[in-house]
C-alpha cells in the first residue's frame, strides 16, 4: 500500500488530514506501522490487580463453641494514586527521549539524542538507558546505540554500529546488550556494556523482526522467511530461540501473520507474540516450543483488512495479566494469562493511538503512549479506568514507538 492510500485511511479514521512528506513517514512508522519498525517493550514492572478477598471470620455462638462463617464482599478499590518513579518515552520525529515524573504526571525536559530513536531499554540496575538510533536523512545523525545516564538524564557518546539497529535487549546480569539489525544486514550485534564496544555481528539466515530476553538469559526472536522458489514464493514468519554465542536458531514455531512484539512471562514459561497483520496474540509454551490458540484482539476496523492492529504488550510481574495495545482502535485489551481469554477493551480515545505500553513498578498503573495525540495515558488497573492524559510531544512527528519505566 502506498503513502497516498494510507493517508486516505488515516484521514477517514482521524477526521483530519495527516501531513505528507517526511512527517508522514514518521506517522506511518509509529502510528500504523505499515513500514516495518520493531520496538522494544521492556515492561519495567507492574502487578496484576490484587483484590481483597472475602474473609471467613469465625464467630462464637453461645457456650457450645459453635462457629459460623461470615463472608465479606471484596473491598472496592480506592481512588487512583499516581505511583512514584520515572517513565521515558522516545520521540522518533523529534530525536528526543522525554522523562515523565509519574508522581506528578508531568513531562520533563526532553533529552536530545543523536538521531531517530527506534526503541529503548533500561539496564537491570536502573542506572542507564540504551536507545537504538536508526537511519535518518541527516548527515550529522548517529547510527547505533546511545546510552543515557538516568541520574542526570544526560545522553552519552553513541556506540556506533555498522547497520541501523531496530531493537535491543540486555542480559539479566547487565553485562551485554544485543541489537538486532534488519534488512539487508540480517545480523545481531553484541555490545559490551562495560566498555560500550560492539562485538562481531552474528549473522542470521533470515531478517529478524523482534527480540525478547527471558529471565533466565535465553533469547528469542521472530524472523521473516520465505516459502517456495525464488520465482514463486510467499513471505512467512516464525518464532524461535537463538543461541547468543553462535547465532544458531532453534526449532521454529510458525506464526499466522506478521509479528510486532514479544513479551515473556516472569516465570519464563510462556512467550506472547502480537501479530500485527491478523489482530491476534499468539501464546507459545517455551518448554515444548508449541503455539497455543491465537487470542483474538477486538478492535475497530480501519479498512483494507486492518483490524485491532495489536502493537505492544506488557505482562504484569506476577504473570497473571497481559495488556495489549491496539493501534487502530485506540484501546488496550487485558488478557487473563491463566485462561487465555481477553477482557473488555479499555478505551483510551476516539482516535487511533495506543502505540506503546509500560506498567509501573507497583503494579497499579499502565502507561500508554499515543502518537497521534502526543499524549501518555495512565490507566488505573484496579478499575480499568483511563486517567487524565499527560501531554508530550508535538503532534504527528512524535513517533512514540516505545515507553519504559525505570526500575
């Protein structure tokens, strides 16, 4: 689909006309993801809603010592209290990273980076963020990974790479980062975080689409492959483990559409892959490498087969609930991990958005970055209620492709 066609779809959905040219390019990348851009979803924390369960209280009756059980109804959740901590939102259009003080719901001064940020993750110790900087038309922009000192919110010297990075993960010990580099390089680049020096790129056989790191240090990727002969072939997508030393791929799990993001439960047993093209989320049992039944994410259709457009996913630390953002409908869908059943979508706005998500460390709040409206919306998870949006960015060029919360 060309840019003119997409522009028409956006105009119909939004009720106003998005810009063309370079700004439109960012809109397509971050808003509808029609040009492939992998984003890191490092949920910085969060826990599923914990309700106060009915207590059984023994009550003495007479002198015989008989008891009766009195059940109390669950106590309703109190009003939302903003959590402490800091969230960071990348702005690919403005080449910045914006900190948000969660306690005050206030966007702070943006941090300038050296090019177009495409993703972001934070080291396990919470001291440094790492931002992949992709290709831009600027001759002065960097191409690599830029560290940010979170104590001072200062960008450091970029770690230059041979190819533009799409996504990044960090090992649980915090010693090494791995950047995936898509077409035409088909590589995975290790970075020594003690020296900020890239190692020798690991060559892959197929273009990587997304990467995730399990709590035990195992890495998993989604790749694009082709089936058939060079003259008669079709594109297919697969999920598999990857040996970070050799780049050897494990047994493939076929995916029913184009993957967008991967999230792994805290116990390391299950991966969830958002399938952009089919409007579904695929659970994968990592112990036997088998895919479960795709979970359909409801969403407002946007013409030409586009449905919910599930972009990002975050899983609560207790592993009970996953939250999936739906770009076309501007909603967030909770999924009960135990049953695989989606809940009622949480409406963020009447326009497309919901491009990225992170959950606060205390588990009370999800934060959803909305590119078209240049806002970040807190969601009180106890009630599924969107709170007042936090204004950030400057419209269509915002490109909120990732949000993370410092641990």
